[in-house]
C-alpha cells in the first residue's frame, strides 16, 4: 500500500505538467466563423475567411487592427495566396 501512495505522489508533477498546453501570441476576437486563414508576411496582413459573415477579414499584423473586409457573393471556405 505504501508503494502505491509513493507512486501517486511522485507521478503528480509528471502528469500535472502534461495537462498544460504551450501558448503563444495574442488572442484576437473575430465575429463569425473563421474557416481558413492565410498570412502574407511581406505586406504584414493576415487574411481570415469568415464563413458565417460571407467575407474575408483583413488584419494588420503590425497593430492587430482590422481593415475593410472583402465582401464575397458566396461564403468563403478557404483562402490561397499566389506569389507575385
């Protein structure tokens, strides 16, 4: 019985540390359902396909602000960037 108690006490730090996920960045709230995103590092823009709103949100990565969205005739399911 003592062996099991010792095993439980020693395993707490190991399993407790595994419960926490690594986090990075800043969470920015977006209205709607984002189905896809594309990062354009050269222009400093993040494009978010907002499926429920029917447009593509454009976020400035420098100051984390949203510009005017690209309104589409149908809801966007995905985004692809083509290099110029």
